[in-house]
C-alpha cells in the first residue's frame, strides 16, 4: 500500500498581513509538508474557514478589517470550528496580552519576532492533537489499528489489504470516531480540494473499504447516515 502524500497533507490557514512575513512562513510550512492557504485580513480568514475548514490556523493579532483576536473569538464560539487549533502571533509580549489571547480561545501564543523552527514545532504539536495520522501517530478504534508510518492496517490478528484511497478514508474516520462526514468533506480531506471527483465516487470507495475491513467475517463498523454521509461507530 502506498500513500498519496499530497492528499494526506495537513492544511494550515496562515493569516498575516505583512507580505514578506507571510511568504517566509508559507515557504517554511510547505517545506515541512503542510498545504498552506493564506489570507491578509480577518474578514477573508473567516470566509476561507467557512468555505473549507483547515486543520490548523496561524493567526496574526493585528490585522486589517477584523483583528485576529476577534477572528479567534468568533471561530471559538461556533461549534463547527471551535476545535480547530489556533496559534496566535503577536508583537505584544506582556503577560496581560498573552492571557487575553489564550482566554479568547487561542491554543498557543507566539511572540514576534519568533524562531521559524519553534513556530513549526508548535504547529506540529497542535496538529498531533487533531490529525494524529499526519504526524505519524498510530490510530486505533476497537480492533482496528492503522500505522501511518508502515502504512499497514490490522484488524485483530489480520493484516488488511487497502488501496491508497481506502487507507486515507480509514485514517480520516479513525481520527474522529463518531463524527459524521459528508461526502463533500470526505472529498476535500481524502482526494484534495483542487481535484474534481463526483460525490458518488465516495460511495464506491467506502464500499471497497467496508469490504476490506470485513474480509475476515468482522462486523461493519462504518455507519451510513441517511442524507448526511458516513461515520465510524
């Protein structure tokens, strides 16, 4: 089984209004395997999150149109976006500012000027919480075990044979058991947002995944939610 590195890339939204800084951070994130989307103001940041929620957000405090602290506040108030990790960037180094940023909902707070190595390490640490498979962390649910490093899947004592797309589908389900994924969400996460694939293709590959993980007489753990999509468990 081979992985498709491009479609397994974690997606980060970088919100920074200084062009040189935005370019430098984007370059370093992409070098570390992130797929980067950018915005230079708070209003565009919210719009991009609404269009296709990223895995993690790196957010400058001082932004045109809508401040980073307000963007953070709004995202953390919404049930559908409150779990997205936010790293706040700011030149404000006083303790009161750090506390305000964290109390608004930021998951981490980095003071400018910062080390690029440290920023990326902090981003990876946050990512391990929300998309562990992209950080090489093994995933388990009941008797299913997925190892992203060796690209092997076990169910009980059996090794399962999965194609690359089915592997990515299973990794997505395993990262958030119980979450109902729409077909559109699965297309974005598994195939990539820049690739056009008919939503019926999702049904085909879910069917293949079910066949593989039930190959040795096991029960089917994937639930079809009528009118919504699919969930594990």
